[in-house]
């Protein structure tokens, strides 16, 4: 009897708890965006009989309930602290690495890798003898900082991908220099003029830092036949010393904040976003510093098309096809060109070869072309087909 009574009490408590949570979730205001997770949340799907019968309504509704679950952020935090206490070294696709690093777990699409390498090869064949073309696929922290990962952490063969890409004409390999500066002894400084040791990758975000981008910039410049500017000749400006990036948002536990900063000069600029939709004189949109997505301060998020005109009168034009890893390097590259054109294929409608290169060649010759992606994004971006059209 006592066991039966206990079972009944447990069942009642469970049902009451589920009921309370369900009602609370129903009356909880629907959120469009999660500042903590730095992403758009699922919204209530539209009901139709077709959607019901093909199963899409049920799937979308389940995603909606999951995203709008009451106190969702708190539950994620409790879950991750519990897993840490149990000795887990990974949660939600993020490894808890040494020295406070959060490093993203990645599972590449091998077929898409082959496809995207094919697109790069086709574009290089088109650009041969027309432009000075370089391909920089930036290594991520899971490769350069692999020594900080938990023991036996399953990591993908990023080095193998970069080895394959290194066979391409114009490939820029920055693994060696990033390894060199990422593994200096702790008592040494990368930037003595600052008086502190800079990191190559953020601890809480998937991007490389501005200093990491700087060392890759020096290798890229040398490959292009350009003399890079000395690190000490740039002006360093701290945008925020309370930067919590995308990986901190995923795990939602206490982390040491990163420092978000710029390296630039006083070069006059005119920055045109999306054919005149917005024109400014700076590469930074500081309103993002008031949000969780502080890295978006660089070039105002992922804009499809940005044309930068500089105070240089050397007649040189750089065309860059890129993802957000390029954003903190652009303030360095603009110092070597009169015009810099940035394409983000995710937002472009039309092909690079047929539409956009001819559009900008009307205003002057394109000298250098750089394709810059981070290695993990390269394995999952389905927009690279636009390079070939």
C-alpha cells in the first residue's frame, strides 16, 4: 500500500509539474530572438491540413515549443553545470577545453567538401591569367589549439582538408604562423607595445581574434606581393572588454569575457553597403556593442555587398569573397588599396562571374581576388556554387 501510495504521489507531482510548465509556456510571451543564444527562435507555425498530414506542422510545432520553453535559458545553464559536475567535457556541440577555452565540435559534410573544392577549382581556372587570385581557408581553434581539447575528443581531420587545398594554385597556408604565436610561453608577449599577451582565438567565440587575423594578414600580403604593415604601426582600439561570443551563448555558463578590439589606421574611408542602402565613413557599426552580438560591430554583420573607397590613390582594387572571419582583417587590408569590394555569397542573388565581377569592372580594373573562409564554414556553406556562375 505504501509503495502504491508513493507511486500515486509521484505521478500526481509529475503531472502537476508538467501542467504548470505547460501553462507557463503557453502564457509566456513568445520571443523572436535569444540574446543568450545569439539566434532567432522558432515561431508558432501556421496550421494547414497539408502541413498536418505531411508532418511538417508537427515538426515545426515541436521546434516552437522547444525554443519557447519557459525559462529555457535557465534550464540550459542548469543542464550544462550538471554535466560539468559529472565530468562531461562537451555539451551542445562545444568542448570545455583547457585555459577556459570553449572550442566548437564540428562534423563536416565530406560530400560537400568535395563539391566546394570543385567550385574553388573552377573559379581559379576562370580567374587564371586575369587576376592575382588567392585562397585563404583559415584554420579554426579545433586545429591550432587541439592541445587544449579534452583527451580523446573526437575532432575532424581539418589538417587533411588544408593539405588538400594546399595543392591549389594560390592557396595561402597560415597554419605555421598561427601555431607559432598561439603556443608562445605564457610569460612572453605577442604585442609588447600593449603590454599584455594577446590570444589568437577568442575563448568564448568561434572567430579568430584581431591579432590572429593580423598574422594571417602578413602571410596573405606576402603572397600577394604586398609589404604588410608592422603590428606596432596600427592603432589598437578596444571595443569591449565584456565580449561573450557564440560559444559562450551555446553553453550559457559563467565564462571569462574576451576583449574585442580593432587594429587600424587613420586612413579616410567611404563604406557603401549594398549599392547605397547605407553609406558611412567607418568599418564599425558600434550599435552592436549594446547587444550580445558584439562581433557584428565589424562591417555591420554579414552584408551581401560592401564597397570601400579609401584615401589611397594607387588605383588598386581588391575583390574579396568571404565569410565573417575576414571582417576583422579588412581594416588592415584597406591600407593597400584604393578600392575594396566584399562579397558574402550567402546574401547575393546571382553569380559572381556573370553578374558581380562585370558590374565592378565597369568602374575600374580588379587587380587582386581573395577567397577567405574559415575551414569549418567552408565544409558547410552551400553557396559556393555562386562562384562558378
